[in-house]
C-alpha cells in the first residue's frame, strides 16, 4: 500500500508545483497591471470581441506583436511589442498561434477605414486579390436596391455586385468593425 | 501486496480469459465510441483543410465557417477519438497488468453514454458559435466539466484496480496510466476555474493546459501501450527497469513545465517562458531514455514488426514519439521558434504528436485488444495492411510538405522586404498537399471502422488463426 501512496503523491506533487509556477504565479505578476487600467470598453467593442471569438478569427490571426529584433513584426508595421495591458481586459484572450493572415494588434491604426473592413468581411477577395480569408456574408443583409432608403449599400467591385440588390451591414458587422478599429495599441495611461 | 475484498472486485488471481470477459463491454463501448468520433473528426478535418485553400467552399453557411469547423475537428479528435479510445485501452492494460477485473462496469458504460452526449452537445455548441474561444478548450466550460467528470469516474475505477491488484510489483505501464488518470481531471478542473480571467494570464493557462493535455494524458497512455505491447509481441521483457523509472519520473518532472514555450515573444513575463524553454530541452533526457529502452527491447526481433499488425503500428508510434519530442525540444529554442512560431510548421508538428504517435499507438492497441475482447478475429489481413499504409503514407504526406511550407512561410514572414501576401501565397501548394493527405488518412479510418464493425458484430466465419502476416509467428 505504501508504494501506491508514494506513487500517487509523487504524481500529484510534480503536477501541483508546476501548476503554481505556470498559472498562479503569472497571475499574481500580471493581473495587477491589467486591473490598474480603466479601458472604458464600449458596448460595441465588447460585442465585437465576442463575434471575433465566435467566428474563430483567432485560427488565422495572431494578436501579439513580437519585440523588435525578434522576427520582423516591427518592420512590417504591426506595432510595438505587445504588453499585458493591450487587451482591454477582454476574455477569452486572442493572442493566437497562427499568422495565415497578418497580426491584428494594431489594425485600427493601420486600416482605419470602416468601409474597407465592411467590404473585406463580406468578401475578402473584393479588396485583397487571392486572399484565402473566408467570407462572412451572414454579417450582412442583401436587400432590394430601393429598400431602406437611408442605408447605403457596400460599394463592391463590379464582379461581386448582385444586380438590383444592395448589401448592408448588420449590427453584428458594425460591432465587429468597431472592435477591429479599437485595436490600436493605445492603452489609457500608458502612452510612451 | 495484499488484495482487498470489495464485492465487485474479484481478488483471486483470474485467468486472462476471465479478465477479458469482464473488460468486454466497457472497453468495447469506449473504443467503438472513439471510432465514431474519429470518423466525424476526419470529416471536419477534410472540410477545414479544403476551406483553407478554397475559402469559398461551403463559405456561405456560418456553422461551417473555417473558424468553427477547425476547432471542432480538434475537440472531437482530442476529447472524442483519442480520449475515449485511450481510456478504453488504458483500462484494458490495467486489467491485464494488475490481474484484476475492471470494476464499476455499469458506471463506466453509463459515463461513456454521458460523455458521448456531452461531445454531441459540444459539437452543436461550437458549430453554432457558443465557443469558449480558447484553443484546445473550445467546448463551453459546462460541457468540458461533464467530459472531465466522465474521465474522473473512469479514473476512480483505475485507482480501485491499483489498490485491489493481484500482483506485487507495478509494471511501468501502470505508472503511466495511473498518472494520466490523475493528471487529466486535475488539468481539466484547473483550466475551468474562473480565476484566469484576464487575457494575458489566460493565455498562460491556455498553453499550460494544451501542452499538458498532450504531455500528461495522451503521452502517458501512448507510452503505456508501447511498454506493454512491444515486449509482449516480441516475447521478451523490457530492456531495463532503471531506464523505465528514469523515463517516467523525467517526463513527470519536465513535461509539467513545458507549456510556456508556446508563448515565446508574447507579452507574458520572459522568465516564465525561459523556464519552459529549459524544461523543454530537459525533455530530451526522458525521451532518449524511453527510446533506448524500447529500441533495445525490439533489437534482434525486427522481423516481428513485419509480421504483427499490432507491432507495426506500435513501433511506428514509438519512433514518432522520439522524433516528435526531439523536434519539440528544438522548436522551443528561441532561434528556431522565431522562424516556425505562427506558421503551419507547428500544425504539422502537432499532428506528428497526436497522429503519428498517439493515434498510431491506439490503432496498434486496438488490433491487439479487440480480438481478445470479442473472441473473434480480424476479417482481413489485406485491409489491415491497407489501413497501415494509408495512415503511414498519409501522415508523412501531411507533415513533411507542411513543415517545409511552414519553414518557408516563417522565413518569408521574418523578411520585411517580402510582402505579406507572398507569405500566404507560398503556402498554398502545401495546403493542397495536406488535403490530399487528409483523403488518404480518412480512407484508412473508414477501413479501420469497417474492420471494427465486422469484428464487433462477428459477421462471417470465425477465422482460425490470429491475424499475423506470416503463419509462423504467433501473437499471444
């Protein structure tokens, strides 16, 4: 019996020590920094973050800029090295592991045009030839040209237009773009 | 060591046939459920793979978008196929090595039903957008807790077997399996705690969990199978007890600390990352030790690898373990990581781990276990052979091109003079190769599933001899 208990104890002990080291300690170090900032997240930004999560953008886009000198993130204009404070305290985290598409930490300042983002989400290939990013047509409504006179349709290139129809963004598309535009590495109280 | 007298547990030394009879329903049910999820996961894999180079393919439906199909592929393969089949194989191994019947059989069957339901609900949740959004943990917390609880119940059965065993010494496979059944519920429990609610810290928890799910759950089960089947089929004891001990405690000590090598260059404090890099390099010790131990056991009996279906899969798996682990240690170095992080290279690496190692090991185990549980034989030697080659060639065709593509992608990414679009374009041929490989792998899985259905339903005649590719060698 003693041998059983030594085995069980050893197995749990090695686990527990590393668990404290890699989850609890980082929490104690990092959390106070994030909690000190008031991000003033708007409703749109929070909703947009949730849609970004829902559609799984994270499987193609990272949101962490590596420090200057490590990779070419800085030279590509993706921004300064990411800090714990950059994420507006929104979870789940979106650091990501894949760069099929570019890093988005700083997309708000790199591409501030709402119209560009709308067209790109509706049909990436309309603005970015040969892109393998998926289209997100369910964030948009296709209505008759004459319907909703106060809403303008996306100005799509000829080949993506549907005759007699216009494409208008839903609220979800607006939230998602609001979130994308909020990604600009401007942390309140952390200007350098 | 004495054995107890729990009414459910037969404490007298029993014949293997008796033990297998008791193992029949719970283990068969776990393995059969796993195979079902393997097929579903393969379908999702094909969809995700094709979507990656043909983004308009089924692009108009939100529930089939790449960002939902891809995580569901991972979750069904990990928590469906590999976990269920792995749990079944582990229980059977314990029953054999501890000479005790599997206890709590109705409970095991019950939680397997619940486990299947949880996977089904979780699948619908992810496809309809209710994801937790954390890689390897996409099932919503409530669903995940149900799955972890199911594994915990099966783990309790494993602990009972440990305490009521009929053998004195613990074979090395037992250490690994007992550890796996303790580690996974702990991992699942901790990762579900709401305390990791700030993004950077959550990223740490994320990769601590994800790396450990492989290292502390699938790896121990895979190694337990290797430690059992290699000596068994070759017909001689494992080369060295001392090396086995070193390999086990080395893995336990170092693997636990590996997770943060997924976060090199991230906003997490550098010194945590540095610890993980060091631990990843230290992993070379247990890996080499296990490799030497297995190699020295097989050496001189390589013909058995040719003739035994089980051994062929298991040796392929064991060699992949050595390869993928050493590759992992190299990948953790900052200079390598600078190139391959954020590229398809890592995806290919993960598949060498989960497929070429874990999945091949499970296939090999099933080829040994199922005839003993069903008292029936595999229907066709040729189909087993076809399955082996489809899987083996498929996974090589998957990983080799994709790792080359990944390195090229990484090198291009780190050269700011190359436009970003070129880093994407250059990967496309490799992504197409992956889809072709996916078709081969799926074909292999269909053959495997067909064989499992045939042997479980005992269609046709009971073949006379055990399935080996040459009549002179007998699997016992």
